[in-house]
C-alpha cells in the first residue's frame, strides 16, 4: 500500500468524526465582539488537542476570546519522531 493510499483510507474512516466536530464548532455562537461566547469553542478545541496528547495553553485577550496554543507532548513526539522533523 502506498503512503497516499494509506492516508486516503485513514481520512475516509475519520471523515464522519471530522465533520461532526466541524458541525459542532460551526453551531457554537461566538461573535468576535463578545469574548465570553468564544470560550466554548476554545474549550472544545482544547479538549480535542488534549485527547491527541497535545500540551495546550490558553492566551486570554480582552477584546476577543483569546488564543489557544497547542503542541505535541514529548511522549507524542517520541511515538512518531519522523512526523515532527
């Protein structure tokens, strides 16, 4: 099996979950001028990254909901070092 075929098969299997996450994020009301409404979106994304063994940091801002920084943990990098080169 080629790498392209393996990637395509993975994406085909993962598509329902990816679409469900996207639908959930789109349905969350999060206007830019209402920072408090953006928290559920950031919470959902943070949960997803943590499930993937990523370290996350929230960077709050006053004018908008802030930023979410995510990076793979050391353990995740060790599990597949070539993916992080």
